């Protein structure tokens, strides 16, 4: 079993839809949770990170962490065609070592 | 502007050859990382370095080596390339601390025939 599970998609939605992207994980020691966005043939770029449980909002993006369920989510409001990309969740322990464990990524397609 | 670059962007090589992938960052970051990205596996850590002369093995380090002689560069060497090492390789760097953002390079697409 992988430490971090993520549905590969693709997830196809119309422009303006609310998108929900999710990851589950098995290691309860993970403390930092990140979402990266990766456009085709580019390197990943950090969207948001949260520490422990709770919500964090940044513009149209909201990250949510539920440590009791070992489940994290990224919500995108008013999705745009420019949001079409692969979204990778990543997480790490609170040990001072920055070793990220990534999910496999979910491909999102937003049609005009 | 500060940046992280990788070269070459594309490489085709033959089984058994030694290959070196370059990674150069101009942010003066302490931490540097090498990942490979494959369908069904996502990004997996190969090697990482927290400073000059420091190198550590990651999740999938067999067949790969790195050396860190300065702050800016972390070259990745495949000692004897194998077809299983066909992948897209990403280099990343971050300043120092656990919560510092990892910035990724554009990737190198390596094909081993």
C-alpha cells in the first residue's frame, strides 16, 4: 500500500464549476501538507501548504486537512481553463527533514 | 532573476552508458533534491543534499549517485544506465527549513534504449 493515495483522474469539469481534489494517507505522523500544481511538461509549483488539521484559503483555492480521517482536500472555486493541470498532494513529517512524500497526481481538465 | 535550471532537457542513451544530469540554482539555497516522475508512481525522491559535501539517499537511490561540491550545483549520475531508469527527472531546491518552499526545475526527459 502506498503511503499517499490519489485518484489519477482525469477529472473533467466545465468552466465555473467547484472542483474537489483529494488524497488519503496512511502515516499518522505526517504534519505538513502541500498541494502542487504541474502543467504539462513543466516542473511542479507549490500552491498551498497547511500545518496539521484545519482549513486554509488563498483566493479561489481552499486546502483542508482532516488528520482524524487521514484525508486532505483541495477545493477550487470558479474553475478556469487555466486551472487545467495535474495536482499533486505532498506531505512530510515534523522532524526537521524536508523529505516530501507525493501522491501520484490528479489530472484536471476545465473546459470553456 | 533567480532560477533553477536543468540540462539537458532531453537525453537518449544506451543501456550501460554513464549519464550525468545537471542541476543549477541561483537562489543560494542550502537544500537540493532529485526526483524521478513515472506514471503510477508520482514523484519519488532519489537523493538529496542539505549543504555542500552533504548527500543522502532517498527512496529510490539504487543506480544513482550525487555529489555537492558547491551551493549551486547537484549533478545526478547514472553509473550504468538501465531501461528501468527511463523517466522524467526533476531537480528541486529550498532555502533551509522544513516549511521553506521547494522550487522545481523544468525537468529532464531521459530515455534509455
